[in-house]
């Protein structure tokens, strides 16, 4: 080294007694999944409220004949459970994308948005009466939009990468 030259570089791997700063994980999984569970509860409640609006206010025999009462039958539980499972699956997808891809929430938005579009349009191909098909598509669309917005917000707060 030349006289008077101050080489301030260190060899790689040498710590020279300095403590390294502890890196926090890119994803706070506990916070992400707590938000995912909360999203599942919201999605199930949206399904229930949507069903009540359609059956009680609009008098559309959604998921069961109208004489089955305001809550219908076991299909109501199935709808609510599937909404909650969809929210948990979306949380899992967000977690996977956060730890594996660049721009994870951009991919999440596209994937979840396209799945929501399929879930909203697919009922229109069924053999049910048109009001039931439209009601099903609308409920699926509202549930999907809620899941997308809540999981995106949760992932953004639970990650340094989003």
C-alpha cells in the first residue's frame, strides 16, 4: 500500500469485533396470519350478510327455497366456510409470494383479481334462474374484493418487501 494511503476496506468475512446488526425477517408471519384469520372472519360475515340481503330483502331463493327461512339451509354454512377458506388461501398465496418473488403484491393482485373474476362470472353459466346466478356472482365478487383489499393491506404492514 502506498505511503499515506488509508485503505478503509475490510476483507470479506472479518468482523473485527464489531457486532453485526440483526436483520429482521422480510415477513412477519404472525402478523400476516393474524390478519389472514381476521380476513377469513370478515369474508364469512360478508357471505352471510349478502345471503340475508338476497333472501330477505330481494326475496330471491338463493341457495335454498324461500320457505327455508332467512338463513336457508346447510348451503349457507358451506358458503360462509368457503369464503373463510378463500381468505386463508389468499393469505397463504401472499405469504408465498412475499418470500419468493419480486414485486409480490403486484402478482398477488393479478392472481387474486383473476380468481375473483372467474368466481364472479362462472355462476352465470349455471342452470339456475337468472336472479340466482346474478346474486351468486355479485356475492362472490364482493367477497373477492374484500379479501384482496384486506390481504393486500395486511401483507403491506407485515412485510418490508410489499
